C-alpha cells in the first residue's frame, strides 16, 4: 500500500491534515469522505530515497517487468481473463520474486480487489507510476493499451539507464587510470630515484622535493590518508541522506563540466516522456507531475517539478509553470505552449523527450572528444612534474661531475 498525506475540511469546516495508507489516490479520497472529511489536496509521501529511480534496485529486474507487460498485453489482447493471464505468467516466470508477487495479485483479485489495487499491494515490484497507468487503463476499459504503453515506456527507461551508465563509465575509467598512475609513480618510480638523489647531499630542485615529499607521505603515512578518505565518505554519505544535503548534491552533479549537461538532458527527457505517458492515460496534470517528480532521480529537479505542480494547482498555465521552473530552454517552452494551446500536450511532450534524447545521443558521440582535453591536461601535468623531478637533479649531477672532472 502507498502512504498519502492529505489536507481537507471536516464536517465543521475546519482545516485538517494527516496521513493515511491506501491502495490508490481514489481509495484514499473515499476513506476521507467516509470520515466526513472533504479532501482538498492528496499527495504521495515519497520515501527517503524518493528521487531514486523506482525501476532500479527492485526485487524484479526491469527486463523481467518488460517481459511481464509484453505477455499481459498479448494475453489481454487475445481476450484471456486477467486472473488467468496473471496466473499463467506466474507459472512460467523464472523469477521467484515475480512469481510470488503475481500469486499475491491473483489472491487479491479473487478477494475482491481491482487489478490496480492488487498490484499496489506489492510496491517493491510494481511502483506507483506502474499502478497508476494500470488503474487508468482498467477504468477506461483499455487495459491492453495500458500494457502496450508501459512496455514502450519501460523499454525506453531501460535504454535511458544504459545511457546513464555509458555517461558515468568513462569518467570512472579515467579516474581509475589517474589513481593507478599516481600509485605506481609514488610507490615504485620515485622511491627508486629518491635514494640516489638524497645521496647527492645537495639542495634538490623544487619539483624533485615535491615528488619525494608526496612519495614519502603516501608510502609512510598512507593510513592517515585512508582514515581521512573513510571519514569523508561517511560524512558525505550522512549529508546526502538529509533533505538539504541531497538537494545540494544533486544540484552540484548537474554543474560538473561536460557530464552535468548530459545528465541534465537525460533527466529532462525522462521527465517529459513520463509526464506525456501520464497525460496520455488520462491522469490529471497534478497527479502526472507528482509521479514524474518521483522518477527523475534528482532531488533538485524533482523539487522544481513539484513547484510546477503547485503553480498549476493555483491556476497557472502549464507553460507558465514550466517557464518559471527555469528547467527548460525557450525552444522547449515554445513547444509546450503550442501543445497546451492545441490540446495535444502529451504529443508535444513526447517530441520534447525525443529532442532531448537526440541531444544526448549527439553529446555521447562527442564525449571522448570533450573529456580528452581535461585528461591530457591532468596527465600532462603529472608527466611534466615527473620529468622535471627526475631529470633536473640528474642534470645537476652531470654538471657537478663535469665540474669535478674539469677541476
């Protein structure tokens, strides 16, 4: 079940607020009305990791969920009853978690729950966005269409996750390469030369002193560095798990040169496609923005989307709310405006998502070219320091030897 917060008025007209658990938002509203509370605002209470992608770190993999949607679409399209379809997939699934979940769904339906309500009882397998789309399809009598839309959406989500991994992988490899080079230089190369240089008993050049000092610290005091790194890790981890810390961290990630811009476009593409799907299935704008905010995987942008929702609730147009969020370029704002005017905002948002995805694809083809200059500067600086640190004292030794020989 999903936890909701609400604001409403009781039978005396007093403003009240609180929290409830319910299968869906409609079920939550019914519970309030039964208690003589007129709901004014109902919202999902996101868990502490609300900005984490709800399709990641689940008991059932994204690929297994896609397969489930494909199979359900085929069976329902062929006229097979829902319970029979779910039971058949549960019997043939290779995932024990999915099988157990689907068996629970069958029990829920046979116990009188709707399909969406039965799915909502297993949030670790079926996230709120999944349940909402199924709920909309079930109410409209187009459940097969909902599963078809979910299949396409989840396939694009899987592609987005692969893209994110591609973006992150290259900087990680570069960082590992640089760290490896630093370790080799300080633990193997510099110690081999430092004994020779120190036996020279003369003042060493500054680059050499820097090299030897770094090497001595890393080889003799490495445990201090390790303690500092561990402490920093836990401090940063603690900060990130706070609301303000997560907000600052996610905002900072978008400012990283090269990588930040790509991640920003990926997030906006994910939001646009998710929001378009929400509107296409008939969900209200407010509900669509709430669910979309929970899937963008970035607290900073999530807060901006929720601010858009609040503006829309106050009667501001979606275009104006998007403009005031400062998330989108003027071109995208214009596209949203055209879609809102023409009554085809879901279609235009899909085009916005495709626009950002094309931008990301282009950026990925240039990723190596964009990062290489940074890598060359770092590696070049290391090589220059090493060269000066090694060859300057050797040059002094040669000159000293020549001087003694001439004397």
